[in-house]
C-alpha cells in the first residue's frame, strides 16, 4: 500500500466500507432517537444540503456516499454515549458535567460550541471545547490530570470524543459566532491569522498552500477553501466521523494532522497555539451553519 | 544557505519590525503572567509557538531527520518570512525580485551538467509521500527513503491519481521536448521554484535538502524519458 502522504490511510480499503455499513444499520434507531431530542429541526445532512444548494463547491459535493450515510453517522452513537457520560456524576468529587460552564452558564449546552473558543473568567484564558472539558474534569470533577479520562483525547471510545460530540451536537445548524469582544479573544484570533499565513518547515508550507483556492485536490481529496465560508464551515465542523480512520475525530486532531502534513512540529494538545488557530478558523466560518456531527473522508 | 542578498537585508529589517528577536517582547506583568494583549499579533504568534505552554505550543525538542530539533525547523528563513503575509498576499515587487535572485543563487547544478536518471526509480519517488514528517508518527528514513510528494500536487502518469494544487505534468517531456533550456527549467523548478514563481506554494526540494541530486535526476527522467508512462 503506497504512502498516501497527506491523505487518509485506509479510505480505499473495501473492508472498511463493509464495517461502515454494519455500523450504519445499527445506528439507525440512534439517529431517530437523538434527532428528536437534539436541535434537529434540520439534521446535519440537511444543513450540509442547504450549503450544497447555495454554492457551487467541489469540496462540499465530493462524497455523495457520505451524504447518504449521514443520517446513520456512527458519530451519533458516540454522541449518545456522551450524553450519558455528561449527566453522570463522576470523578473524585462525584459531580456531573452539568456543573460546568461552557460559556453560557453551568450545564447550558445549546449553542455553546459555536461560540467557542471563548474567554473564561474563571481561568482567565481563551479555551476551546477540548481544553474546557479538561478544565471541567480536573477542576470540577476532581480527576487527576493523568487520569485516562483526561489524558486520552482521541478515538471514538474516549471520554473526550463522546463528550465533545454530545456537546457539539447541541449547536447543530447554528451559526459559528465565536466572541471577539474580550481583548484576549481578539489577540488569540489575530495570532491565529498570523499562524495561518506563517510558512515554515521542510516544505515551506502555510495553511493557504492547500486551503487558499477552491476545488483543488491533494491526490484524490478535494480541499476546502478557507476563504469561502460555505466550504469552511464544513471543514471546521468537528467532531466528525472520519471514514478513513473509522473513528470520530476532533478539531485538535485535525490541527495536529495538518501541521504533520506540513512537515512542521507536533502540536501540543490544547496548547494556546492550537487554540489561536481554532479561534481564527472559527472566525473564518462566522455566520455559516455548523454541521454537527459531520462525516468526512 | 541564504547568502547576504538584498532580500536577506530587506527581510531582516522586516523581521525586526514584526518580531524583535527571541521572545523578549513577552514581558511578564506583576502577577508573573504574560500579557498576550500587549503583544502585536506577530509577536504573540511567535510567543505561542516558541514559549507558551512550557517551552512552546509544539513539541520543539523532538529530533528531526535532517539533524537538529523541531525548534530549528519551525524557525523561519528569510524566504519563509518574506512570503508569510496575512491572507497569503504577495510582498512588493522589489522583495519579489530579491526572492528570485536569491533563489537563483541557491541553485547548485550537477557537475557535468543536468542529466536524466532512472525513470522507474523516479516514478516511485514522485509518488511517495513519505519523508520528513515528525510529531506523532515520525518518518524513519533509515527504514524507507524520503520521496518527492509530487503526486500530492501534480497529475503525472494517469494510471495514478494526482493532485491539482499544481498544474498537470502529464506528457511533460513529450510536449516540451528535452532541450537544455527545458531541462534547466525543470531542474530549477524542482531545486528552487522561487526563481520563476516567487512565493510559490511548491516546496524547494533541492534548496531545502528534501531531494538529493540523484533523486532529482530520477524524477526528471520520469518527466522526460520517452519510455516513461508520463509521456505515453
């Protein structure tokens, strides 16, 4: 199997598709159950369809199969696990995450994610969803920072991905609108803008090398254009089930992946640099509806 | 690698404006906390990269394939600085011509002139995306040689799917011929494409040390050899 370099690893593996379809069948009732509970006047696939109908984009339309599978997105399962986890009293302090503030007051999740990263008074920092969950686990629930619940950031089976997916789903269809009123929010967004354009590393890449034009491909993958809001909202709609990885993935995972492809240094999970990048990339999608959870190559 | 050229001088001046060397800018306030809002966006970006989160937002101490650490790799040379403009804009005309001149100077030609190597080797090198990745899944060059990643951005022989970030190179030798001028152009493009396209998004495979002279000759054979499937 050739080194694909910048693209997903096993997306061309036919066995993958079989396992996907099995999951899809299982997920059907979940989609219905969660669909009713969450803010699903418009389920994610309809949000995406609305974007597809509004612009001509090779990126948005590149996988008809994914679009068809979205009602049975395996991420919906992960989100359902997250719902349980969120409302369960856990950790040494035996409290649930309902005690945690994601920006709109303790336990309020509706529309919280599309307004992140944001500044939090209690930490004096701009935080993204993942770092805020870490904060909640360690400070509110009392987990040790080395506890697997806190440390394990990746994979559909991780607490992080379950919680992130559940929380993010409460913003499905809503417009990205990360606040920039606080000077720190503005500073982080502006630093992210610089990082986007900053070339470095063995191959001189910045983010625009691959995300500055419409309809361009790296091998078979059509790339999103960061300067087109309709493309970019899908690009940043994480958590998403990545078919090629057979796992639900986060924004942090994507940032790390692109720096890796760029032959630049490994991103530290939740570093301020990663949050600056995410602040800017969210600003780039401002006003566009989020697709949560999404499904990607 | 970069000689003192007008570019180096101009960019050095530019660099001092945007970022006053090291991270001295990040003065801690009374509480011992660094005030991000007191920095310019460029200062903050450098600070987040190299200083924040206990030694930088990236794993900078990791050793890299070319020797040294990721910290060095993340530092920008003059060209990278000059071509890092918000929204990916282009620098002014003077800087662009300085970039072209510096790129020309960077190019080392093979002794005895530009030659074509083995197109079969070149075919695999052009296809391979392996090499120089670090971080969570380090590319071990002792296990496998670094490739050229050309297919990521270019279509070449059509039996494999290539990218479209760069123009199609299908039939390159067949349509362009193999005159000294076109061979030199292709060699320059692979070695340092900023000669012709200042601030291009194509990597400097020769100048950055990603491809050896021999590998460049093999990839060029893949582009130009009449037997190569690129020219079918």
